[in-house]
C-alpha cells in the first residue's frame, strides 16, 4: 500500500544547488544589462532636454530681435538698456548670464544658460545688398553640455 522508501526518493523531482546557483547568475546578469541600458538612456534624455530648452531660448531671443525695426526709429543708436533697445543693431554684443525676457527680467530656472547675440551686415541673400541685410546669431550655452547657435536673417525691405 505504501511505496517503499527507495521508490519514493527516485520519483521526487527538484533542482540541485548547482542548478539554482546557475539560474541566479543568469538572472542577475540579465537584470544588470537592462539596468545599464536604462541608466545610459536616462543620462542621454537629460542632455536632449537641455538642448531643446537651449533651442527654445534661442528662438525666443531671435524672434524678439527680428520683430524690431531695421532702422533706428528715434535716431539714437546704441541704447544701453535692453528695455530701451528699439532696432536690430542695438542687440549686437548683448550678453546675458541667465536667460532673460524682453523686459530684461531673469526667467526662473534658466539661470544656468548664457546667451550672446551678434548682429552683422550680410550679403548672403541673393539680390540684397549688405547694407539692407543683417544676420542675427543667437548663441546659447549651458556648459559643458550645450553650445547651441541659431541664426536668422532680416532685411530692410
């Protein structure tokens, strides 16, 4: 009626200690590889965010400058304060440590960026003399990750 003790040990199934250790090593190696990939993707996604943010800052500055008149409306060139800038050439040489709005107020959370602007005469556009064309370069940096330059053209016409 009862199986003999010898027969009972032969019918038992299970894993040996060696099989268990091998399976643990395989699972640990797979988990380590997955975590390594995730951590490298995480660091790259932060870099991409900073680059996108630098691009948005450069676009905002370029739009602000491009909307200004080509010629100085009051005849006084080289206003000293950004809130007084009234034409394209006033922005040449502008350097902001930390992104700022058009009223020269610092923008919260963007203090790590530095912005520099150059406005130069350009003959790059066909049929437009250099006296009637300006190239606007907005450079946004967030060291050591990002050095981003956005350029645009503005004509007198």
